[in-house]
C-alpha cells in the first residue's frame, strides 16, 4: 500500500500571532512562523511532527510514501532524504512531489489539486490504490491499518466525536451515510440550520479528518471535475468526495474509528500535541 501525505499548504493559521503572555517556547514560535507546520520540532529530541505521522504509517504496514510539498519548502526533502540515506526512515521508501502554484495566485489551489499534481508527477500511481491524508494530523497506527485492511476499494474513516468540543466538531466535515455504511454526503462546517437538522436526525455524529483510501482510476474523473470553492477559491478533496458520492452512490465506504485525533492547525495546538509526542521512534 502506498501513502500520499498532503503537506503543501501555506500554514496561514499557524503563522498568525499569539498572545504575548503565551507559555509557548519562543524557539517554537519562531519555527511555527518560518517552517512548514509539519516540520516543527515537537517530538522527543525535537523531531518534526511529520516524523510521527510517517512512523505510525510504517508501523501499520505502509512501505511507500510521497510527500506533496510546497515549492518554497526547502527543509522537508533534505530531512527525509537524509533519513533514507542513513537507513532511518522506518523501512519507508519516500518520494517527493511539489504542488506548483498557478500563475496569478499567491496560494496553492487546494487539496484536490494537490492529489492531481502528485499523480501527474508519479504516473505509476494512477494504476494504484493508495491512502491520502493531511500532514498536520497525527493519525494513529490503527487509522492506517483500517484502510490498509479494508476490502472496499474506496473508503474514508468515520471518526467518533466523543471527547471533542462542539466547536471542533462543527469545524469538521460531518459524515452522512446510508444504512449499509456507504457515504451519501460530506457536509463541511454546517451552518445553524444544517446543524439543527444533524442533531435531530443523526443519533451518532461522525466526522472526517481527511484520511481516505482511493483507487486512482476511480478518483481521477472526479478530481478533474471538482469545482472551485465559491468562497475559498480552491479545489478541495471533501468537495470531490461529495460529488463522487452523489453521482455514484455506494462507491465510498465509511469505517468507524474512535480515537481522538491530535491536529496541528495553529500555535494554540502546539502544547497539546507536544504532550503526546514524548516517545522514541
């Protein structure tokens, strides 16, 4: 099984200022302001956050990974190139793709575009089934195992919301599925009316943390017709998945998982993430 990690975003929320009386180490603030967020040294001995994502994937059985990076990223590829050269990449073969920014734009074109660009740069993957995930979420070993072992060709993880704040849940994409467990809709950041309907009609509320298993041949047609988001002006993978589920019902299976997921969105997340990255890898 192959793994594509999307780590090419501009990390704009991470680079926002933090209050002056913060307990955060000034060195970490500097890293958060200058490095790709997945490369901030938050683990034991200052290991980058992304090391732990890759380690967990390797522990689950992933053997090959592509890191989709921003063209301006000058630190990720040398770091992982060195780990591979020294035989310290946890048995992973790691390759690198770049999400090039279209002329006239200041930011990348979104996660759906990122996957398209990675597949264009690695054409052999177009005949593969692979996992795709974000580079700023600490997915547990079980998450990768569930997708590796799943017999359905296209699937996403359906995370329980016990242990999450209401605000955090409502900032995620809410999963809707049929009685057989197939995705029917993916509702991002529901408004008040949508949330009221969700609470009324769904005894269990599940969310997506943007980790999927895809067969490239099935995915590509929907990547190509993913529209630009009307507000963010980006092509986002949740929109792709939603379009796919609408046009081809019972194509994407949902797999329930109960772990609470640490994520690295802003500087306020750094201290909480550091608490769980205290082990040797």
